[in-house]
């Protein structure tokens, strides 16, 4: 059985109630945000370098912020930018920020993200 919200209408005017309009806006936004990103191209090479290409027309370098936390990449537009942008991705491996680059050219942001090489924490003990 499928349940769908029913919009009640004001009896005298035949228009939706304010609370029902708010619910419809919320549901519409939730459905749009759940849709996959069609303007993002992700590729990975044999060395584990991940390349993300994202269309960001109308935004300059100064209007974009990129934050990397372990395996997560966060991209957002700054306040006052002509359009609002907020995206996040989680990769399989931790990201080496010193070997990663970001490039904006002709409205396409290209992030080249290198994976962090594992650190050998083994210690060799001498026998007395």
C-alpha cells in the first residue's frame, strides 16, 4: 500500500493551506537532493589517484572552498556567491593533501586526489 500526502484545500477558495504548501516544498526539495549528481565525473587510475570533475559555471576560484578530512572531500560556495553549491564525497582511502590538486578551467573544477600511502609503524627490536 502506498501513502501519499493529500493537499487539503480551503473550502471557500480552493487553494492549498499554508502548512500543506510547506510540506510540498519540503518533499520536492528532498526528492531533488536525493537525485544523483549528473554533472560529476569520477575516475580512478591504477595508482589509486581519484579524479573528480564537476561543472561549476558562474563560480570563480575565490567563491569555492574545498575541505578534506581523512577520506571525505567537501566542496561549498562561499557566502555571497552567485549560486549556492554544497557537495561531499567519501573515498575508499585517506587522501594525501600534499599530493592532491584542484584546478578550475572554463567552469569545470577538476580535483585530483592522491591516496595517502600507508605508514609502516613496525619497529625492529635488538636482542640482548
